[in-house]
């Protein structure tokens, strides 16, 4: 789940490598470490590799894939309360496959934890699932190949609730009062509540398609970080119907569709990523070193929170618009 959620995960900070790295001198090894962590998820991943200047995709053809990885690496995560370390976790080395893109596809090395972090939370509150007992996380990567230890710190976000300010399980997309979604706080544990510069909202629409021979259950998914104002997202009709329409396949064999339910989630990263998001257009592609919070390495380690509403339904006016509206009836939804 972790590696999929953010658009931002596709902008691995290799683009800004400083010009003192010379690709012609035997691929000099520079550690790059990447970790986007939801402290309350059940699995965590860390990517550790070497990097060097690559000017175009074709340059990968002359690169030995083994030269991307180190042979002897240990990855630790320390949970802190104030200045005291209250727990320690060690990651396990494993492999996973990579989709096609600028970087070479295939199997590559990652480090993972396959269980929840030992973060304890206080009792749930009105706008929170409980205050965590851990203030910050220190990610420590020991690369024995080159005798280097890299560290980065990320503050633990409070697991705040995603609030629906209109109705508990109903989406109002009709009339002058659209549904409002908001993460109530999102501030770092023990900190304030500044407006975040990056939020992401995800939609999953579950429905059934009926054919002459039977039916099947389907899900449409999309996400966006656009449309937030002061950390609030108003779900207007155009923000729901149009993305749904774009993603539904057209087929003469589909007789009708029936809406089952809708899941909506909001994600918010911590202050470090918010700062990067605010300056990235000025930073990337410049002569500056990569935007990084690691000591002795390039890369990013940041935390984020995610909360969601599941099993939501459209109010009857919105459902009627979906089924019978002039611009949307071609999607073949029926209210029964």
C-alpha cells in the first residue's frame, strides 16, 4: 500500500544530482535512500541504491544493473519520545519487481518490515484516533560496502480522522451544499496545525455490470492532489461524475450498471514533504544538490497519514443525475 499512494513517489530525487559526480569514472557510488512511511500501516519499505548522472534513458543500456545496489546493508528504525529511544526495528532485505519507466525494469532490492510499528496510541478523540506515544522516527542505514552510515529523522503525524461535514455515509453532489471532506488536523505529534501544501484524495467506486449472460463486480479508482482549498475538499458533481465517466469502458455488451458503494480517502504528508512540494519547481533541475533530509546520502524520508470513509452512497438527487442526467446517462447506471 505504501509505495502506491502518492504521485510524489515517482519523483525520486535523482534528477538534481550534483555535477561533481562523474559517470565516466567507474560509476562512483553515492547512496540514495527513499522511504515514504505511514506509521500506522502494516508494512513498510525502504529503497537503498547507488546513483550517478544519467542524461537519457538510453544510457541505462551501458549500465550493469548490479552496480545500482550495495552488497551489505542494514536498515534500522528507531522510535523516539523526546530524546529517548523507546523501540527499535530492523528491516529485512528482500526483492520486488519494478514497472517500466525511466529507470530499468525488473527485480530490485528493497528492505521491509512486515508488521505494524510498535507505536501505542491513546484513547480515540473526536477528531483523532488517539495521540501516539512516539514523537519521531530515525531511519538509519548502515552501508558496510563503503563504511557509511546515513540517517534521517521524520516526525510522527497524529492519526487524525477524515471528517465528512455533511452526512455520515451519504455523498451530496446535488444543489448548493456539496460534501466537504477534511482531515481535522494532520499536525505533527505535539505540534501545531499549519495548512499543508499537499493533500491527496482517492476515490474507489464499486459497481456491477450486467450482461446478457450475467454480471460482474468492478471498481474504478482515481486520485488527485488538485482542488484543495485551505485543506478542504468540496466534492462538486463535476469532480465525481467526470473522472468516473472517463474511466468507464464503453461496450455494447454492457446492458446496465448499478452503483454499489464509494470509498474516499485523504492522505497528507508531514512538514518536510510539504516544504519540498512548495519549492520543487524552483529546486529541481537547478545546480543545487538534490533536495534531501539525509545525513551522508541523498534521498527523502517522510511520514504521512491516511484515513478514509468506506461504503458511502449517493443521495437520491445525485443518483438520479448519474442515471438520467444528459451528460452522464450514457454510463448506463440504473437506480435499482
